[in-house]
């Protein structure tokens, strides 16, 4: 009898323990349509057409800004990337820290000021004014194929400053670059 109880306990332990191994860990996604203050979330999404204001928010994963949406983020911490594709406007401001990249593509306006970005800032094929000012960047700043004008000033980056195919040409200066200043930004 004792042998059966022991064997039953082992089987039950394997079944219960194994159940934890089988179910995948899923990061929770939160949706923002208003103002969020100093809270911590896994992933955050600004849905199409919405406006989200973040103040001191921590995102443990990725922050996505969807088609026609607006993000205004001040003093945020993002472990992953800030991604905007077809977004109306993306602003990462004043004391924010993004451990990945800030990527704004095929959208409207973008502003990244007085922040730290551990990887790259990529602004690609946007239609409205872009501003990249007074940031510390661990990788490169790439501004390519934009149509609304851009200002790139007083940034420090370990990688390259690359600007091409922008109309009008970007303006700027005072950038400290660990790599190369290229194309339209070579004199910045």
C-alpha cells in the first residue's frame, strides 16, 4: 500500500508539474486610449485612431502605435522597441529611456527629444515634420525618404548619422557621432 501511495504521489507530481511546462508564457498586452501614469505593463498598444498620453509609464515589452494613432510619451521606460507604422504622430520626450529602438515608418510626425535610446532611431517615409534633438543614442540615427522636413540637432550617438532621400533636406548641427555622418547629414 505504501508503495502505491508513493507511486501515486510521483505520478500526480509529474502531471501537475508537467502542466506548467506545457502551457506557454504569454505576455499581457494593454491598450491605451487616454492617459496612463506611473504604472508597469507588459506590452502596450495604441489602437488605430486613438490618442495615448504616457507619463512615467514602464513597458516591459514593446510599445506599438497603430495606423492613425497618436502617442505622447514623457519620462517613460521601455524595455523593447517603440514602433509606429502609419501612425499619425509619435512623440518620445523629456527623460524617456528606450532600451531597444524607436522606429516610426510611413506615418505622420515624429519627435524624439531629451531621451536615451540604447539602439537606433529610425524615421522612414514619414509625411510630416520630424524632430530628433538632444538625445543619447547607443546605435545610429537613420532618417530616410521623409517628406515633411526634419531637424536633427545636438544628439550624441555611438553609431552613424544617416540621412538620404529626404525632401526637403533635413536641418541640424551639433551632433557628436561615433561612426560616420553620411549623405544629407554629413555636415551636421
